[in-house]
C-alpha cells in the first residue's frame, strides 16, 4: 500500500505541490495520504481528487494565497497582540475563511474523500499527536486549522475539549503514522527550511522559528528508526528545499517553488528508476492493494456505526 507522507513547511508548501504533480503524472498514485501543517493542506485537497488534475488545481490554489489570508495585519497588530497577552501574533479567522471557501464541493468530512486521509495535530496539554481521520465523521476544516496552528504565529485550535497546535511539534514528517496505517511503500515529501543566519543577535520571531526547525530536525532520526524496525516498508525520501530566502509571510513565489519541486521529483524518479513496473506480480499486487483498501473502508464504516450507536445511547440515557 502506497502512502504519501507530507511534511510541514509553511509557505514552502508549494514545493510539495510540484513533486506531487510529477509523481501522479508518472503513475505513482497513493492509497492513503498523511499530512502535517502545510502538508495537511496539500494532503486534504489531494485526497479529494488524487489525480494530476487535482494536483494542478492545488497549485492554482496556492498561487491565490496572500499574506492577508494567513498572517493579516502589520507590525502594529503584532505589537498589540503582545501587549494584550493574546495567544498568538496573528488571528486565524482569515485562514479559516479561505480554507472553507476553497474546499471542493460536497467535501466537508473525511468519509467524503476519494482516498483515506490522516492529518496530524499536537495536543498542547500533553504533547501527544492527535490524528484526524481515524473517525471518518470528523470535519476536514477542523483538522487543517489544528494542524496549521503553528505557535506563536497562529492561535491553538479548540476541538472537542482539546487544545491543538501545529502537527509539526509532534510529527513534522509523519512517516510513523503512515506505517501505523499499513503503508508498505512511502513517498516522504520533506520540506527543508533555510539554515540559521550567521549573526550574533536574532529577533524573537527568528528564535521561535529556528527553535521549531531544530525540533523538527530531531524527529527525522526518529522516523528513520521507525522504518528500520519495519523492513517490509520501502521509504522514498524526497528532500525539498529552495535557495530562496523567503520571509515566513511571503507567498509571492508559489509558481517558482512548484517548478523547483517538480525538478526534485523528476530527478529522484529518474535516478531510482521509478516507478518500477512489476509485470509478473502486477495482478497479485493489485488484488492485495484492493483488499487493503477494502479493509480500511470497512474499518472506517464500523467506527462510524459505533460512534452513532454511542450517540444514540447517550441520547436515550439523557
């Protein structure tokens, strides 16, 4: 079973879009998608239409994003938020409105997606990952807003008694989640940021940014260990980086970043001779793939039924 694991990466999320376009054009189609933060946005929209056309529409969406839709206001608003002890430097109302407006028609909950999707957020109270998608009745917008609530820029997301923040705090490149969900072949689209600048004094935002980046870098070693103890899992690691020095709020280079992401994926596939065509075992592999997908769908339906039965029981008890 093939999984695409999409890391966080902020405004560099368009690097993943270019790589996704190439993978799908070459016939590498995921059975499941797992995403964190910016990767959660990409995974959610691709899960609704996991085709080259869907990946191109995703690229068009990114090219519509502006600073005001993610980080509205200027320095004065940031200063006001600091002085008034707000829980973030920027509000998240604009981002929520944009995500809701861009969601494909008829797609609001996980069970309405074309393929299984899992989105990673972090429970602020215990530091544990919270995985959206195990319950197919969960709203996709809540999952995206929780997974992209990167501190200190955007506020935590309140969901069913939990206070959730960016999934990158717990699992920036969610390889382990993909393994837990049964993936045997993983394409890990890993957005890598800039190196810290060589200077003596940093701003508060720079310190916060590089501290988070350092935390995420440590997670990569953990993910490699997970794959090492699962020899049946084939990992394709695609490091996605750009030489552009982008401010965190600069969304004006999406087209260029898509092109750079495409180049990385094209080189990787050509170098590794992928996708490999297995003619003799193709039919058997398709049967196994179909059975895995069927078992996933049955499990999702069963969880939905149990949730409804519990809800009815609580209603009658009340």
